[in-house]
C-alpha cells in the first residue's frame, strides 16, 4: 500500500515536470496548438487509479514529441 502511494507521488512529480515543457513549447507552437497541448496535459493529469499515474508523464512526453515534431515537419513550426 505504501509503495503505491510513493509511486503515485513520483508519477505526479514527473507529470508536473513535463508540464514545464508543455508551457515552454509556446515558443515553438502557435497559440491554438499550445492551448490544445495544455488541455491534453490536464486531461492526463486526472487519473483515478494510482497504479496508472506513472503512465501519465510517459504518455504526455510521447504526445508532446509527436505534436511538436509533426508541427515542425508538416506545418513549418520553428522557434
């Protein structure tokens, strides 16, 4: 039980750290894409099962990489 709680808190801390990259991506992506990314980040933050909390930051990083890479390749987003 204690280990679940520790894993949950570590997952939350990692997700908050990923939030920094989401917010900082406003330097690269247009406003509408930043708003969408922040909504996705917030949705990933809301998890009801503590066992799934560590998957949230991993999912967030994969979504962020996919969106920013695709925007750079297909839409010409640059810093």
